[in-house]
């Protein structure tokens, strides 16, 4: 089935159309954490260059950094940083010609007020524009009792659906830590979600509205040595089968998310795509891709980062220490790494955004 959407931020039914296209096409979108306009613009550039749709997301720490660490009020910075980033994407995404899902990452129990404050802004944005500020928020209560996890997610989803939003939840625990959420000290069995828990989530949330599910199958945040954690995509397969058999749904009824994608074995990534995974988080690898070229540039031009004028030659160094010079290298490094991610996830060349020549036309050969 052919799908097409107007380029820009997608939400509501358009988000579900995009997810359907991913699952039918056997590909997934990278979900990239951003911390400022440089990393955010790099994601948009990479998506455009690869003719691929993408997910842009902020953790609570990323949102705070976006607002400025000097703001003083940490909570307000987390909220306003997220709002500012979202409005930046709304302004620019359409002009990059791709579909963008706007999302916030892990919010555990102590960060639920952060989600609620963003929803306050989202409801105001919806009144003004008729669309939500974010496509979705993640509420990660995987460390809590499953009944509390699902009931609290249901409460928030009831609020979200009124402004065409989706929720992402987590069952089981993703190892490692990301911006203060998570822990290395967890029982190994919690790294593996049970299919019965996924069924429970489906029965609780599907009647309310759209949700996506980060079901843990051995995932860990960050890059780890091969063999430290055993990824078991069969858990995803069995969870899909249980929901389908129990409720007579179509194939792969759950919209699944792969957390901790950095450093994962590529064959495990590919296998997971067949089990309804439409989104894979990638942060650690893109952080390094952003930093590495800057380090190399500083090493290549050490004088420029110690003296405004070369003490030996008398040459001004401004063209080298100008932030636009080395930050652009960082952006290009991130763009290159995301190009690899689009290939790994099989989403390169598969954007469903209508191209400029198709705007306003019922059909287009492009």
C-alpha cells in the first residue's frame, strides 16, 4: 500500500500512517536525541539527504541544555527547552521536505510533572494551531509495579488523545542509564519483558488511544562489549503473536520500540524489524559522531585554540576558532553516522513525505 503525507511534524492519524508504512515496509526510523540547534539541524539534514523520515526526541537533560544550563530553574529549563526545540522543528521540518516525529524520551515517576507541564504547553499550542506541540511523550514507569505503570500511563494517555497525541511506554527495564533515568544495578530477568505483560498493556491502553511499546529484550543504553547482554528479539515475536491470537488482530498489532540501539548487533536489529519495530533509539553513537571531528580539528589546529593570533607567524586564527567552523564539522559527523543508521534500519530512500512538485496535486510521478 502506498502512503504519503505532507512534510513536517506528524501526529495523530498521520503518525499512525507513518508507523504503518514502516511496519509494512519492514523498516524503522532512528530516534535521535538532540541537545541544541546544531544537533537538531544535523538530524533534519541527514533525513533530507537520505530521503528518510525521522524521529527527533529530547531527554529531560537534553531539554534543559537546550534552554541553557544558566537558566537557574532546572525544572523550568526542562520544560521550556523542550517547548523551544519543538517550535524550532515545527518551523523548519517542512522546509527540509521530510516527515518528523517529535518526541520526548524517558520520563520516570519523578519526571511525570515534566510531562504534565509540557502537556500544558501542548494544549495551548493545540488551541492556537489545531495540532499538538509534540507527536508523543514517553512515560517510563518500568521500575514501578506494572499495575501502577499502566494505570498512570492510561491516565496521561486520556489527556493526550484529546490533542491528537500518542504515548510511549516501557515494560521491563532497559539496562544502563540515560540522563539520570535507569540503573546498572538491575536483575537480569528484568531486561526481558514477558509477552503476557505486553498483552496486559494492549488491553489497558488500546481502548483509550494510540500507544507504542518499548518492550525490553536485553537492551542496554550506551555501547557495550559484545556478549555482555544477550538480545532476544524472539520476545517481540512472541508478544505480537499473543496479542494477535488473543484478540484476533492483524499481524504485528503492537507498535514496538527498540531502546539502546547504539552498539547493537546489526543482525539483531534486522531481525527485530520483522517483529513490528518501527523506532530505534540512537544517542551514544551520534554523540560520539558529533564530538570526534571537533577533537580531530582541535588536535590539527592547536594554536587556534590557544591564541587569537599565531605567536610565531602573526597570522590571525579567527577562521579556525570561529564556532561555525568546528560546529559545522560536528554536524557533518552526525549526519554521516545517521546515514549509516538509515541504511541499518532500511529506511534510506523511503520517506513518505510528498515532494515539493506534488504539493496540492492528487497524483505525482515523482
